[in-house]
């Protein structure tokens, strides 16, 4: 038994020793891939990715980034997470990509900033979100706040604070080679493999003051991708998708109002509308454009109930077009003109078709019920002077003639149905 216990202890120590040696011999680098706008979904993904890298004991967490910018609040969350990370964070802008606007802040905040040839960084001047613009005082406040923030980040990482200020105040941008010369970034690497070679042996200091030496030459690469829910939420945050969802939502609600009780268009419309609100909440939206789109669908609905000979529908088409073109409040986030044209055409055709069908239904003579009797021809069974009995549809009805006297056997035309009494007129005095 003593030998058995000794053997088990030896095996346990061996098991503990082997993974430790393997881990030391093969360090791990976690890679996050970011492509698109900076929004709360992206901030959550980066937070999760850095957290996993910390749990894994990765030697570094590399963020491959390509972004035109995004929301200031989401950008600040990402910057804060990078500054507080317990693992070295490297931001790398791959070939053909950019780190514009909010992306410049994130790159400057990294422990090591790297770019590939043919990439750019900068253009970080704040853009008014959800407004038609800012007055001079408010713009000055926002710009000064952004300048103070980016300078503090640059100084904390030992990078060019003057360039950082110019990126905000003057929307300055630089290619990779210039950014390296100016001390904005640390490395220019052709690809990820080249980046890992150049990172190897580099020392970085974490917020805790701990100095870490990167071991990336023979590191194993572990890609941490977005989960299914993260990918879905990030996808619908695209300006084109958000616009299509808003249009489908309004169209579904409108069709439900046209045909109460249809249920399906109302349910689909409500879901699309709620998803569009979520999407638009993560984008720089011009609320004037949103109101114009809502007005457009309101005019389409009004066309059914108000006789305007198509003027309301034309106004709706014009409002939808202008609202679509002004929906995004930032030059970095624009809806594809082809998408706008397609949505406007489809919505207009559907509305015109549905409105036409409803108008034709309203104008069609009633086929059943008492209202259908208006315009029918009846035969007088007794004298109408002015009241008597007529025969119509195999039934006897009490009737009152509007003018003159009607003899039995004469034909009259029904003009009104009031309860169980008909109003009639002589056929040769206004009948069909």
C-alpha cells in the first residue's frame, strides 16, 4: 500500500509538472478580431476577450482592428478595460484597414500599438450624435474634453501627445510609416506572424507596475471570436441593417393598421421596430431623419382615410426619401444609396398597391346586408301617397316616396334604408 501511495503521488507531481513545462515552452497569444463600428456590443466582446486572456495566462492579447469609429461611451469603456488589463494588450491594424476616430483612442491606449503598411490612423475630431449640429460653446466643450482625454492616454503610454491633440482638433491622420516616425505607434508589421516576431522580448509595464516580457516567437495563437448572439447584435448595428429594420417595422405596423386583425405583419413589424431602436441606439443618428421617416408612414396611412387624390402618398414618398438620406448624423456612418433607393421603391409600390386595393374596396357597392339594397329597383304593391308597401328581393317592405304619388305596379328606386322602412323615388324621376 505504501508503494502504491508513493506511485500515485509521483504520478500526480508528474501530471502537474508536465503542463507547467508545456505552458512555459509554448506561451499562448489570444487574438480578437474587430471589424466595424465601435459600439456597446464591441465593448462587451473586447471586455470578454481580455478577461479570457487573463484567465488563460496568455502572454499577450492582440486586437486586430479595422474601424471607422463609433460611440464615445463605448470607446471609453474599451480604453478603460485596456488600461486596467492584467495582460499586455496589443492593438494591430492589419493591411488595408484603419483606426479612425474612436479607433485612434483605442490604439493609443494599448500597451503596444502596431500597424501594417497601407493603413491609417487619426481623424478623431468629435461628431455630434443625434443632433443636427452643436453650437460653438458646446462644440468647444466636447473637443476640449476629447483633447484632454487623448493627451492623457498618449502620455500614459509615452506616445506623441502633440500628434494626438492634432488628431482631435484638426482631424489629423497619418499612414503607418509616418505614425511610426512620429512616435504614435511602436511597430510596423506586414502581418500577424511578423508582428509576433517583433513583439518577442519586448517589455511592457502593466497598470499594477508589473513589468512583463513578451514571449511570442513560438507562441500558440488562440482566436477568440464573437459568440452567436454578439455577432447578431453587432451585425444589426450596421447603418444599412438598422435602416432596413426601421423601414420593415414601420411597413409592418402600417399594414396592420390597413387590415386590423391580420396579426402577422403587426408582429413582424413590432419585432423589426424594436430591433431597429436597439441598432439606432448604437449609431450616430440624426433624429430629424427618424421623424421624417415616421411622418412618411403616417402620410401613407392618412391617404386611406382622407381623400387627397394621391397628394398624401406623394408627400410620404418625399418624406421617406429625405429622411433616409439624413438618417445618419456622421460622415463615417452612411447608408448605401442603393439600399435607400431599393427601400423607397419597395415601400412606395407596396403602399400604392395596398392603398389602391383599399380605396377600390371602399368604392365597391355593398353586396350583402341592408346597405346593399340602396340603388335596387322595387315594385309598388300599394299606393305610395307618400307611404305604402313595395316588393323587393321577394320581401314586402314599408316605403315612403320622396315626391309625388306611386300607383301599384310602378317601379321605384330605393334611396335609403332606415330600420325596416325604405325611402324610394320614382324610377322615371331619378331612377337607374
